[in-house]
């Protein structure tokens, strides 16, 4: 097949998944080209190393001086609308180029700041969207939803009126974004989800029936080297609040006796959050080593040196980290929420805990029982090989792409 790929992904698991998917499809003999806007990350696992990638310009959303003033008065609502318009123009241009290219099917990824764009609205070519998750700020309380009305002020003040008007304009812009996202997701011939949890999230957010198409791990790149394990805990995830690194630091701080050190690997960071983690670890006497933008070799080295992976992000849709750790023979202790409940087998490849406080005991159990940790790590490696390999994931995706292309041809 001739496959067109579109994405606007930052560094991280979503980009890694798309890179692996594209690499796998090419290995099966398919031809592919890629399109993306300049806002997509070009440095982390660049698709241009695999195929011709077209970086199609997108109109700048940086406002001029008078527009910036309007933006401040609208509480950022005008910038949200400007982003939508700029992305729609970009998608319209990409769709025209793709339709003129004679492709059999389009495999689209998500956008870093919109989740679902208008690409399929403008496409004539059959299209499949692999969506990691809906745009979470619109549909999840993080920590609150944007829709509830502001609290009623105790007395009338000009500042209260201004705040109320700002909020109304912000909510109106978000309603427009939600409308456009809904129109965009329903325009695809098929939507694929990375887990049953994500499938249910899309059903709640969009009212659509997505199909689960599990991702996989390259078991040649992630291997168990059977090295001696140090009394260390590792975490993987960007240094941003929803990854909840502080929860793991606190779990280790509650351990008595010889506390393990914590190594945390992240592709990107919010500097203020990372500094707060460093300060917290110092106050709580936890040896904390952040590794920012580590190479693949360094990641695999760490996964083969430590004793356990701690994983506690908030409603992670899938999460590569538990599977990557398992491929390296590492057991996992994870918070039992989101897609991780589908990748960690309780009591076999690791422990799933219901409460943050329970992380401490589960981590301590694996750190203090090397035989148990080794047994679970070996089981995790076997499970990745049998159910979560990259080859299996590629075949699953290929079957969806072929089916959508075939159904479209038969329907003509």
C-alpha cells in the first residue's frame, strides 16, 4: 500500500509509537510519506530518517501588538481561535497534497495542542486516526473541568466582573474547540485507540466507537542483559505535573532503613516543576537523579541496572514505560488506573496498587526480595515477547489500514 502519514506530535511516547509504527509498516513492504506542521518535534525520533517528510508551513499565531492586547482582554480566547484557524488552513493544504499523491490510505496522529485536527474533514483519501487520547483539559478534571460557572462573588466589584467576562470568553473559545474536534474525529473512516481505557475515554468525550489497536515494544532494542541489580528505583516520564513524580519521591521517603535512590528519565521538562522535585527530594532525604533527554542506550542501561520501575501518572492512556521495563526484565509497581491496568499483570509482572500510599510497601517488597523481583522481571520479559512485540503491533495496525482502504474501494 501507499500510505500517507500526518502528525503534530511532541517528543515522548506518542512520537515513539508513530515512529515504530511507520518503521514496521515499511519493513512489511509498504511505501509511506509523512506530513507535519513546524510545531511537530523534528529532533526526537525524526520520521524524516525513515521517509520523505514534508514540513508544511502554518501561519504564526503570535499576535501583533494590538491583537496581543485583545488577547489579554479576552483571557487567551482569541489565541485559541487563532490556533484553530491556523491548523485548519495547514490541514487543508496537507489534505490537498495527499489527495493529489495517489495514496491508498492516510494514517494520522494527533496534535500536541488540539488532539484532533480538521485533516479528515478536507480529505478524499480513506483515513485512519491513531489517537492516543482526547484533549484532556476539555474532558477531565485536571484539577477541575473548565465548564462549571465561577463562584458567585460576595459583593459586586469591577474586578469580579472582569474575571467573569474573561471566563465567559475562555469557555466560548473552548466550546468552539470542542465542536471542531468533534467534527474532526467523526470525519475519519476509523479511529484507533491504544487501550480499552482510551477507547472508553473517546466514547465519553466524542460518542464514537474506536477500535483498540495495541502498541508494541521493540524487543531487540529493549533487552534483559541479566546484570546485577542495584538498590535503585527508576521512573520514566516527562517532568510535568501529570506524571506525578512527587508521588514516587514521597513513597520512597516513607521507607524506613536504607532508602533506595530514585533515577527519573524524562524527554522534556517544565523547569519550575523539575526544580520543585529537586527541592522536595532534598527536604525528604531522597537521593534523586533526574536524567533529561537521555539517549536510548542510556535508558536501556538504567533499566538493566535498577531493581524496579515505579509508575504513578494520572490517568495515563497507555504508557510505554511498563512494557519497556518488562522487556528489560524489570518488574513494575504502578498505580492501578488508566491503560497500565492492561499492561501490568497483578502479582505476575509487578504490583498494581489502589492508593498512593500503597506504593511504598509494594516497592519495598520487590527491593527486599531479589528472588521475587527476578521472577517477576523474567515473567514480564516473556509476556512482552508473547503479547506486546513490535511485529505483532505492526500486523494489528496493518490489518486496520488494509481493511479501511479495501472497504472504500468496494464502496465506490
